[in-house]
């Protein structure tokens, strides 16, 4: 596709439900990041993949959060037993570069807005 | 731990004004600094990337400068337009292949 695609764009969940958020990166992009953005805040890092390998998951706030990228393209962020504090926009970003910190080419999707009631 | 600060949180200016948005960071050992734009309900769009060896980058009416030693960057917007209204975020990478640390952003409103 032309850009990073995320679905669903909006998700309302009752507290305790499980949710799955999908990210379709730009074709051929090696690196994929998930960020969490609370209202009025900057994005906060959650996890990073290089192809199918999850190289950094230090930002995942609890073991209720799980991310995968089994074939090195599409990624899914799963949140189990959602809580109100999980309400946020979840942004996915991809890059053709492995060393994203050096080359900086990062393309963001429009995000999935999760509201937990 | 790297911390990125953007002050003020919001700014309102009349159309046509030149303006400066500030960004500061605590750890000067960075590869680069990036400025992003975020429109309401949208993702982030990269505006300018300044490598650590550079002092400034320009794109159209935008000019970004970087002073690593003092831990500061500025984004200069010339002749602001209502279409420039958005949130502007700066970010620095934590390592070569790693995550970005973002500021909270500055929400700019340009009044016609």
C-alpha cells in the first residue's frame, strides 16, 4: 500500500475485554514500531520489531500487552483484560532502515484509538 | 534517561507572523533530532531530520536548527498560515536502531 495502514481506527471496549490492533506497514519495510499516545501527550514507545524478531519490548506496560509480527510484515498488538488506563491512541510506524535511530526514516499510520469503558 | 521538553504546550499567533518553536533534551549523545507534525486524529508526519553533524535543515518555510552541546533545537516557521495549525513534536532516538523519545508537543493555532 501507499502508507502504513492501521485497523480498526476506533475501538470501544468494555473493561476486561481483549482487543487486537492491526498494523500493515509499507511493503518491504524492515523495522516496525508500536507507540502509545495518551491525550495531550507525545507518543511513548511500546515495542520494536526488525523483520519478525521482536528486538525491544521494554515499553510494554504490563504482561497484558503482547505484540507479534510472525511473517515480518503485518503486526498485531493485543491487549488482554483491558483497563481504563489503556485508553489511548496506538500508533504504528515502519521504516525501510534497520538503524532507524541513525537514518530516521519513519512513517506513521493514523493510529487506532482505543476507548475502554 | 533521555527527556525531551517542549514549552509552551500551546501557542496562538496571527497569520503572517514568523514564529519559533523550542525543544530541549537532556542527553546530548544523539544521532539526530526530528521534528514531526500531527494533525488532529492523524498520525505523525516527519517535517525535518537534522543529523548530529548538521546545525540546521530547511524545507520551504520551515527551518530547524540543532545545538547538541546545549541540548536544544528550534523550529522556525516563516510567514505562518492557518494551514500550519497543528501539533508539532520533536523527537530524538535512543540508540542506533532504537526507539524515539518524544516531547509532548506544541499545539499551534494560526488565526486568519
